[in-house]
C-alpha cells in the first residue's frame, strides 16, 4: 500500500528515525536533483563546444544550435505550471524526461546542422518541462515548513549544472567529441527518470481528458510562445547584426504586439489562463519575480563573463578558465544546501534574501575593482562571495513566493519564478554582450587604424575567444588590447553591481509570512503519494 507523504511530515517532525516514506522521499528528491542538473547542464554545455561542432558540421547557422534551445526552453516555461494544474504533475514530468532522452540521442547522431538545430530545440522543450516540474513536484509532495531543505538541494543542483556546463562542454569536446556533450544526458536521464517513473505517483485532477484540453488556454499559449520567440529573435539579430537593422525592429515590434494581445486574452479568457495575472497582486510574488530576474541576470553574466575575464588575464583557454571558477561552484552548492536547511529549521527566509542580495552586490563590485594583474587568490575569494549570494537567493526566493499563495496557485508561481530567472539571464547576456562589444570596439578602433593587419585577430577576440590576444605578435599593442578587453568586462561587472543594488532595495520590502506545517500545501491523502512498490 503506498505511503502518504503527509505521514512523512508528521512522523519526521517529532522523531529522529526515518520511516519508509522519508527514505523514499529522499530518493525522489535526489533523482529530481539529478534531473534538474541535467536540464541545466544541457543549456550551457554547448557554449564551449561550438568550435568542435563547426569543424564537424560546418559554420553555417551554428549560432542557432544554442538559440533554438534557448527559445524553446524559455518560451514554454510559464505554460508548464498551468498544464500541471490541469493534467497533473506526472504527464509533463514524463514529457520532459522522454524529450531529453530521445532528442539528446537525435542531437548526438545529427549528420548535418539543420538536424542538430531541430534536435536542440526539442531538447529545449524537455529541459523547460524538467526545470519547471522538478520544483513543482517538490512543492506538491513536501509541506512548506520542511520544503526549504529540499529546495536547497534542488537549487544547488540547478546552479551546479549551469556553472559546470561550459567547463564540461570544453573538456568533452576537446578530449572526445562534441557529440558526447549530447550523449552525456542519456545516463543522467535514465538514472533520474526510471525511479521517478515508478515512484512518483501524484494523481491527476479528476475529469475527462477532452474537458481538460478544452479548459486549456491554447490561444494564450500560442501568443505567449510567439511573443517570447519574437523577442528572442530580435535580441539575436540585434547582437549579431545591428540594433538598428530592419529585422531587429520588426521582431521587437511584433513581440510587443503579441505580448499586448496575450495580456488582453488572459484578462478576457473564460478558460484557465496560462498566467493568472492576479498573482502579481501578491506583494511577495511580484517582488520575488523581480528578484528572480535580477538573480538570473547576474548569474548568467557571471557564468559566461568570469571565465572570459580569467582567460584574458591568465592566457588560458576558456575551458581552463572555467576550471578557475571552482570556488563559485563549491559555494553555490554549500550555501544553497545550508540556506535550505536553515529555512526548514528556523522558518525564516528573509534574512537569506537580504544577505544573498548584499553578497551579490559586494562580489561584483570587488570583481569590478580587478585589473589585468594576476591575483587569483583574491579573485577566487570574490567569485566565492558571488556563489554564496546566488546560493542564498535561489531557495529563499522560491519559499518566499510560495508562502504567499494558495495551493491552487503554487504550480503557476513556481513556473513563473523559473521563467523570470531565465528571462533575466537572457536580458543579462544580451545587454552585457552588447555593452562589452560596443566599448571594446570603440576603444580598439584607434589600434586597428595603426595596425590594420591585426583586425581579424581582434574580431576573433570580440567573438568570444580572449586567448587570441596572446597570439598578437606585438608587445605594446598586445598589452593595450589586454587592458582594453579586461576593462570592457569590468564595465559588465559594474552593470551587475548596479543591478544587484536595485535588487537589495526590492527585497527589503518582502514581507514575512509564517511557514506553517498545516497549510494549503500540505498533502492530501487523495492527491499525492510516493509508490513503495
């Protein structure tokens, strides 16, 4: 007979022993952590494998290998919360697992660039479902008073996957083949997917399937997906070509019109809205969504720009530079787990939001203070501070937002947090790359005018290969280019500092809501259980 998880809450609250339900819950939490690690890893692992891919499949449209994944993994994020409300958690969870498995295989065996782009896009569907459903499932099966500990593990796995992706992508593509950056998902998905398939039994809402499909706001989903896709395409063309070209203007205008249409549909629809706009009336939800955007902004910028900074300063490859970010990785893991455990023990989450936001601001302003001189011990301490800040913010913001809503609003709120964090990351990378390229390009023009033969190497640096600086055979010019390049990255760190200061101000207004054992998120015997057979 399956054990009800409400039994887990009452048994473990007053006992030092762990019953069968709690052991199974730990297994499920561990496998969910592996699944979210895989989904996060999938998104960033490709960033350092591009050179290997182009040597195998050619350079045409290679940027779309990353863009296709980004578009599909982002634009579907808000929809999974409502889909899980209507159909239950299990179907979208299995869609995520199956999609990651199948399309990772397809991507690994791709014989041409078009096939790889399509496969990566469909991997994005699986990743978006997995990222959303891992957090939603934990929220469904664990009462909010005990949820912090599990959210800490989930957040650490999520952060580790994002940071480790570029490092593993470089190592695997250089030592084996880029195809293994796709195949690496297979054992990870099997390891997590098989236990989740057999043990997670969260019952679906009662009702005929046709009625469930009729209640789904298909028009809203289409408008949302198209508006986000158009916006991402506008960012892509703006960075690749020019912010003033016709394609950028067209897609940005189209995105705005579609977004406005989406809002009108959501306000007037008689079906289940994809995004319930009433959620934004909750002070804690709105502030935490804003905070998630800022966290995503600085986290993605750090993941991509800190290795570039190290590569330029220490004359190493981006893979070796990624290894130097290990203090960030370790601190994200430790602080996420520690923060989650502390929330469970004391029932407080605002202090970790405050301290995490402050540490992010301090860490980035310290990185801004750095120059081209070698001082890795100091720099490793600075990025460790950033890692602790991210680790504190991720589980605490989730718990803070969830505490403000009812159980019926839980899935949507959780999915929106992931969506806003992803959108923040996209904004961060787009804005930061545009600023860095503009500053570096304008300052380097004088050097190019005097040494026109260096232009091709300088363009290579701008495209994201900073170690090319050291291939320039001109000592004085090389030093000037290094300083110019590093200063352009320092400006990015300054932008992150300003953004995080704004975040510090925002989280100061978050209210404390008690995390009670007996609340709307406690499990009902008719709703959820983990199967013991």
